[in-house]
């Protein structure tokens, strides 16, 4: 039983570690201290509690039940029940971590730390999902390793990209980025969840919706790679 639980835990954590190592290696010019990476990861773990608080506030307002159809209800839940509270919580913890952090001195650092925070959130979410589906934990783990965890990674890249622009930019760029670092991750997260939720409600369209998920993820991760490259070029210009 213990070995089985350890295997489930390993399956939940592995994709998180892989993506953290990947983004750490993408920081080409001045690596962030490993201790700072894990500290940001811990802030991400704490963001789960903040997200639950935000979800409770939204639940109290009834906003997550907007919509008079299955379609409207699923999209409303995707945004109000997941994307908005989760991305708001992660952004709050990222701000809390970086507001006086002396190591945040390059554009790409915003992405690295945003991913670390997001992976802390994703790790706890993954563990909860796998242990609550022990009869099918492997299938759930593989699905989340291919979709949900990389999704959290991509949302974080966008958040960190605009966070750095808000930090190092000036004038309108700074003001615009302060809005975009929240709204862009929320939009991508909401659309991603909407497609997945609709698959459960419209089984007759599940194949078509799955194709939509794959195409959307391909587009999203392509944009994320470009954002990383843009900040690497900016940082190269500072050398």
C-alpha cells in the first residue's frame, strides 16, 4: 500500500519537476539560485489556499453560476470556478515573492519564478486529483501530465512575461503589462478549461473538442516559447 501511494505521488510530481528543470535551463545568462526556485515553488503551494479563498468569495456572489444553458454554465465554471481564482492566487503569490527580491534582475526571471509558483500550485492539484481517483490514477496522471500541468506552465509563462514588462518597462508599456499579466493567463486558462469541460457535457462532440484542445495547446505553447525567446533577447541586450 505504501509503495503504491509513493508511486502515485511520484507520478503526480514528475511532470512538475520536468517543467521546472526545463524553464531553469532556459535561463541562459544568469541562473537563479536553486533555493529561490524552491522558495517560489513553496509560494505556489500556498497559493492553493489563496485560490480556495477566492473561490469561496466568488461562490458567495453566485458569479460562477452565470449562464442559462449547459454551454454557458460550463464556460462560466471554467472562468469563475477555476481560471479567475487560480490565476489571481498565483499572481498574488508571485507578487508577494518578487516585490523585494534582489534576484529578480532580468526579464526572463519573471517567467522562471512565475513557472515555479505555478508548478507549486500544479503539484498540489495533481496530488489531489490522483489520490481522489485511485482506481484510475495512472490514466488521470498521464492525461494531466500531457495537458493540465503543461497548461499551468504555459499560463505562467504569459504571467511572468508581462510581470517582467511591468517591472522593467515604462509608461504605457508598464501600465498595459500590469493588466495583461492577469488577464492573459485568465483567458488562456478559461478557454483551456472550457474545452475540457465541454467534452464532458457533449460526448457526441468529444472527438472534435479533443482536436480543438490539441490545436489550442499547440498554439498556446508556441506563443509561450516565443515569449521566452523575446525576454532572452532583451536580457542579451543588457549584457
